[in-house]
C-alpha cells in the first residue's frame, strides 16, 4: 500500500510540475498537495479507516427520520426528536 501511495504522490507532483496543466486540473492538484498528509494518514495509522461510512450511517438516521416526521404536526413531537438527537450527538462532540 505504501508503494501505491508513493507512486501516486510522484504522479501528481509530476503533473503539477508540468507547465501546460489546465487551470482546473492545477487547482485539483494543488488541493491534493495541501491535503496529502491527511489523505494518506491511513497508511501510517491502521486505526484510521479508509472511508467514513460509519459516520455517514450514524448521521443518516435523524435525516431519514426528519423526512418521516413531517406528518406528525405536533409541536411536542418535534421538540422530543430535537432533544433525542441532541442527546445522541452531544457525547460525540465532546469526544472530538
């Protein structure tokens, strides 16, 4: 995996050094250059997942629920949902 990361880094550095790079491509390559350390952190730390599917799934429940609760038309049910989601999210924010 490390060899792949090194090869990819060489490729984007070569592309960025090539003068006739299109402006949009250059912008993307500069972003990759700025973010490279964060994009490859999983190579050095096996605890870091390759994706954030777990976080995406965790955040999906309130969004889907919100779509389903539109028909309740009760103030108390909206307030209850807001309290539940706040209580669920608070420990995550504290741990960050």
